[in-house]
C-alpha cells in the first residue's frame, strides 16, 4: 500500500470517528465534546484533502 493511500485512509477513519463522536456528544448533551469533535472533523478532512493534493502533484 502506498504511503499516501495509507495516510488518506487514516484521515478518513479519524474523520468518521469524529463524526460519530459528534453524535455521542449531542446525545450526552456535552457541548465541549461536540465542539472538539467538530473541530476534529474539520482538521482531519482538511489534512486528508491536503495529502491528496500533494499526492496528485
């Protein structure tokens, strides 16, 4: 497996885990957890797009 593909897979899994954590935070009425999870989704998706752009060059 290519290094870029592994990193893209890792970022995708972490982004999905952060999305699941948003749902759990909402169910538990934890605003801090929801905000941190939302920031995690943005970070992991952003890093995934950045890695993909570098891999295409």
